[in-house]
């Protein structure tokens, strides 16, 4: 199944996360909250493998197609509120694959802003929680916190700004750094987080509570 790396041209296509998600082993999607119903504009192969849906079956749709009769309304509302509030959120809820099979899904969403500070995209990632791992959410958060503790204070600041949706140029301005310095710290930070892409780094940050 191919990853949609070339959605229709728009201001959203300029964001580097659209390329970075293809490198993630975690099921990841990108949506456009500037359009009606916050439709998906990109998904990666891991998402298609997890849900059973092909790329062309989901692009242009809101993620609610994963819901079903046992999906928890409270957790759904938590995610909806995060989109309206333009902030990151974590939730665990029952979702459904294309064949109707339910699975417990640990969902993270986070906003991404353009260079003018306007909300541009939302990135979301999903991890299946197996029955024997029902308490894995707390463990995963503890592990994320331990990983983040390896970072220098400056790297933590940059990761926190990334989790809030800011780009390199904005982070440099907010922290009174040069863009080159921010990029250097990002590279070192990714190495400590054992990832090479921003989408996974943001998930770790949100799980760690940054």
C-alpha cells in the first residue's frame, strides 16, 4: 500500500511532516483542520496495515470512520476538544478496522502551525494496545519521560516547542536562538530519542507530558 506523499497542492503541503511520516514505523496520519470536517490529507503505510484501509479509501475523510458501537464518547470528546483548542492530546479508545474487528487504540494528536502562527495541520499517531497490555499506557508514558530525561535542557525546550506545533523558524524566535542552532539541537535530540522524524519525536513529547 502506498503512502500518500503528494496530496493536492495547498498551503498545507509545505509542512515537512508530510514527508517525515513515511519514515515512521508508527501508524501516522495528517489532517487539515482548516477545511470542513478536518479531513485526512496523508497517511503512512503503518496506518494502512493497522486499520486495513487503503490510502485512497481514507484520504479526504475525517478519522471518525474508525469509530464503532463500543467507541468511548468521553475519549472521542477529548480528541475533539484538542482539535478545537489547538493543543496536543492523548487518548485510548476502541476503534474498528475495515473488516469490523475492534482494537484498543492509543491515539496521540498534535497541532502544527505555519510560519505566521496559524493552525495549519494536525498530526495523529496510533498504537494498538493488546489485551495483555491494557496497562501499557502508563508504562509507555513512564518510558517516554525517561527518554526525555536524557535530553539537555535546551533540547527539552525545543522538543516542547515542537510538540506545541511550532516550526524551526518560530522556535528559533521564541527561544532567541539562530535557526542553525535549533537545527543542530534537533539533530542531537532525534539521536537521543532514537528516531529520525518529527512525528515520532512529537509523540514521545506528548506521552512524556511536555
